C-alpha cells in the first residue's frame, strides 16, 4: 500500500476474519485494512455510505466486491456490541 494504515484497522481485520463466512488470506489483509479505514473514516465523519460508495471504496482498496455485504453485516453487529 502507498499509505501507512494504522494497526487498529488490522485489529478489525483480525476480528472480521474470525467471523467471516469466507476465510481471509494473508494477501487480502492490507486491502481489507484499507477498506475498513475508508469505511470507519466515513462513519466518523457522519457521511452516508451508499451501495455505490461501498463499491467505489472496495475498488479503491482492492477487495473482492463479494465481501461488501459480509463486511457491512460484521460492522453492524460489531457496532451494536
């Protein structure tokens, strides 16, 4: 990755990987951490996250679009705990 991703986003990836339906490979970790960084930053800025925005962020981070719904479910559950 071009930018340094804070470790807290890798912690989220670790938590996500224990709950995701599909295993997370080592090769996906940087991309997923970047995606979580983009999502959490938008949430903290009270920005709306549309389906289109999720697709754009997934493309920017380089994650498989099939993970978007699984990640959204994870974050909803995680945020309610």
